């Protein structure tokens, strides 16, 4: 079975238009709780830990840690040991049932590790997805989490729910010199799975959001993401490099999902065609005039300028890829 996205289906980011209810309903109707138990990835000892609670309690009653740990095992397991049927079955279930839980204020990083697990399992697309519309539905749900109405006040991000919240009085800065994990995971997730013909409209919608916090984060992300989009490096290779574009679990994505350590990682995070379309769209849309406008709006927010100014005011080519 070949699973593809509908060629003429548009995809954009619009603040307040989050996951599609129709997609959420279809996903839940198509993928049931797996009958097999799920176990850990690092099972080199005499006993393998099994996550039996996943079948014993409703998914929406589990804590963030109880959900994030098995997701992390799926991501690292596929990257280190190659695919296992039980991990795929549970990843399909998580991917189709976790989105409403990811939107809870206390579960911000859960969306990030869910993105990582999907990227590790479906590293080359959705040809073996559980049903025909699976790829569309993941984009319309996981790929739209950042646009959920709970995260926006009109066109302004609610910083307590996305990007960087105001730090405690004892913290040194907000962290605007790094790309937030929720933004980075969401951008790479969409860029990886969109059809090439969908990339331009999506990029234009991303750039159309005018809030200075959003703009500052995009410029930081672009400056760091060029290592993957232009240079073809893997998330593992750029982990903790400045400017940081890491997200929860991204360090396990290294391009080799066979379990054979002798083979080099040769599966790019983002398909080449999507990289080319993304670069064209950025080069044509993010002009010098627009960059100057963005910089003026960012400079009007003192902590943005103070923490991210050295990146935001870099050479234009840093952002235009």
C-alpha cells in the first residue's frame, strides 16, 4: 500500500487554527490499542522492562513521564537497534491518540518527543502507515499543535504556552538565543513530511506571523537549521551547537535506522526536494527589506534584542539559506 498526501491539499500555519477535529476523529477510529505489550529498547540485561501500565490505564490518565519514556524508547530504539513491530504498533497508537494530551500546558515537551519518535519510525515517509490518510492526518494534527487556539491571543503567542515563558527571577535571561524545542520540532516535522508543492504556501504563512517574539525565534532557527537544510547534517551532529535548534530527543536522529552500526547514516532528516523548495521560498520571501522590518520590530523588545540581537543582526545570508 502506498500512502501519499493529496497533491492539491494546501497546508498553512494560521494562529488559532490548531489540529483538525476531523483528522483527530479519523485517527482515533482507525488505530486501536495494541494487543502486544511494549518493552524498553535497551534490553541487554537478563530482564527487559515492559511498560505494562500502557494497557492497564487510559492514556489520558497517564503522566507526562509515563508517556514520554516509552516514546523516547521508540525513538532511540529505531535509531540504535532498527525497527521492531511492537514499537511501530505503539507509535501508531501514540501518534493518533496523544495530540489532545500534548496541548496541555504541563505537557509541552511531550509534543517534541512525539515528533522525534515519528521521525525515527517514519524516517522515509508513510508508505507503511496504518491507513491511507495517515500522513495527511499527522500533518493536520501533530503538525498543527503549535497553532492551537490555546497558544495564541489573536496573532500574539501566549508565551506561557509556547516558545519561551518568562523565567524565574533567579534565571539568567529567557533563552531567546536558542530556538525553542516546540518551534524547532514543529518546523522540522512539517518540512520533512509536506509534499514539495505544499512547502511554499506553508513558508509564506509562517513568515506572515508578525509578532516580534515569533520573528526572533524564526531567525535564530534559520541560522541554526541551515546546518541541516543546506549542509545535509543530522540532528545528532548539530546537537548542542550554537545557535541551538535541539528539541526533546532530537539527538537520537542520526540517519541510520537499520540497527547496523557499520552502515553510515544516509537518510536525510528532510528530503532533498523539500530542502530545495524551502530554500527557494525563503530566498524569495525573506527579502532584505523584510529582514530590516523584522529587525526593527525585534529591537523594540529589549530582552529580545539583548539575548538574540547578535544572531538577529547577522549577515542576511545566514537566514536566506
